[in-house]
């Protein structure tokens, strides 16, 4: 895609001349902030009156009819900002799309930036929606990128940035965020272009930001205000009364409205980062495979225990929870106190009779395993499960009823060595479930890893 034809004498230099001061300032600022490591970042400017020039034509992956005949100054791939600041013309390409926007020619010794797809997709949108916005700056602001790691959900990230300092009141509505998409990719280009219909700056998770304005100074302003907010968020997050620990963005999912967002001493707890699935939207989460373990609760007395088991069932992403008999089920105030909102993320159904639930499960080939200290019980850590399996947990005082035990394909217990000779039913469920999870390798599976 190299241009072999001699460029028309000094066309690039003449075109760039009116913009050299702002390009130099922008490049200098990006470099001095430490956001432009190696060749990080790129700039572009949309220009209308660029004459046609000769040279081989490069085809575009997708056409931009609205940009037909439009010219651009764009940094060359691999350009260092600190060098651009010293000698802007040598780091720039002059590029012009053909009449129908299906290909382009360019003048420079370098290839145009690897983010050309995102720059073109964005300029196409800006040309139509906000023609006065002619510049684009992409860079890698350190604090902002760090914050995208801590808050992968755009809503939470934007909520935090918006509260960090007063300037953000002005900029907040012009800013949005995208999840990680590969640098230089068509996906990143398309998502970015779409976002610029409504916004003037788009954060790219784990990568950086791209911003527009009528000139490079105003695009730079946006980026500097955002990174300042990100720096404040990071610097203040461990201080008592930190505002970072109270994201205003509404939770993505009912199950994500964790009370634990605020540690009692105001120290940020970052629950969202620790859960493997909390970056997912409700639809994506609903599409994840659930573990082939059903939990049947046979006449549990305590609604608090049921809530704890809901929370556990969410954490281990089990197939379903089946409260039976007089076991509490949602909505229930006591249950909600310990379930911490997980009744929305765990599939559940209830039966009047535990035996009826077990018969239905068995008819579908599901192994039924009772948890009970009985003569024939196998210690849980030695039991051979056959999946799918259903764990049946019984009443805290009375245990499992005889009719339930008779329907079990196996019985397990947890060896105990104390005076009381039993443990809490929710604790027992946790021990058994996580033993299964570690034996089956589920703990090491990163189905949802980013
Ligand atoms: P270029 O040097 O190709 O412009 O790439 C820098 C960059 O930041 C890519 O996202
Ligand atoms: Zn980049």
C-alpha cells in the first residue's frame, strides 16, 4: 500500500501549515503527560478542499460515501508524539478518499495510522451530524485506562468519572465508553463511529480514549478533563468517605446491586472486579452455562438460611434452587436480607411437596443426593457424583424426612468433630458445592474471562 508516485511538490506541507501550531501543542501535551509511550496515539483532521493527486489507490474494507472526495491529515503509523511535536510535517500523511468513498490515496513516507478505520468511521458520522467537529485525537491516558480495569462496566465507570470534579459537570454528557475491542479493528471502528453520533469523547476500555472538537485544542481539553477525573478517582479511592465507592450508575442487573459497595469505613471494596461475571449485562449473564447442580431445600425453617443459599447458588452459578414445603421463597424480607439481591440471578421454582420435586428431577435422569448424617452416608469428599445432580438439604432440626431419604440415589454427610455434631445448613451447602466445584475443575474454568 506504499505510494511510489512522487507527491505534488509540498502539497502535504502547504495543507498542514495552518494547523501546525495546534498539532505541535497536542503532540507535546500527549507526550509530556506520559500518554504517548512509543508510538501510542494518533491525530486526524478532516479537510474539504484537497485537490486530487496521483498514486496507487488503496481500497477500504467498507465504503464511506459521505466522505467521497474528502481529505484528511492523519498521523502515520508508528509516529511518536514527541517527534511529531518537533517536526509535525514528517509525521503526517495527507489522505484523500475517491469520489465514491471506496478507496483512498495518500502522500507520505509512512502508512497512515493503524487506527485509520476508527478515524474514518468517526469522521463519517461527524461530517453528517456535527460538521464543525473536524479533529480527532486518540491517546492512552494512564489513569483513565487504569480506571477502566477497575470498572469494566461503562455505566459504573462513567458514574464515577462524573462525580470526581466540577469540570465534569460540563463534559459528562459528551462522554461515553466502550468495552475492550481490538485496536485497529473494524469492530472498534464501527462501535466508535456509532458512539460519536451522540458523544464527543469515547473511552476505549483497556486502551485509551478518542475525542473530537472543532480544533485539536478542544479535543485535548476533553481528554485532559477526563484523565484528571480518573486521577482523582484513583487517588481518593482509599480515603475515608471516598466518592468512588458509591457509583451512581444504576446496577446492570438486580443481582448486582450489592450492599457491599461501601465498606463501613468508606474504603473501596471493588466487588465488581472480583466477580467473574459482574462485567456482563443481564442478557449475556443469562446466556452463560449453569453448573449441572440443582439444590432442593426440604422444609427449611430459617428464611435467613434460604437467603444465604441463594447467594451461594449465585456465586457457584448452579442450575436452580428448589424451595419445597414451608421453606421460604421470594419475595420474603428475611430472605432478601441475606440473599443480597441474588434472587433475581438464580433460577428457582417451588414445590409444595419435596417428594414431588425429587420425582420430577429423577424422571429427567438427575441424580438425587441427600445431605444427612445417616448410617449409610458417604463422607461428602469421597462421594462419586453423576451429573446432573440434585443436592437435597433438610430442616435444620429434623433433617430429611423418611419419604425424601427413600427417593435419594445417594446420601452424603460432612464429618464433624465438635460437641454440637452438626453445622449450619447454608454452611453445609457451601462446603459441598465448592468441593464439587474444585473436584470438577469448574473453579479453574474462565468461561467469562475477558
Ligand atoms: P499508530 O501508530 O498506528 O497510530 O497506532 C497507535 C495506537 O495508539 C493504536 O491504537
Ligand atoms: Zn491506541
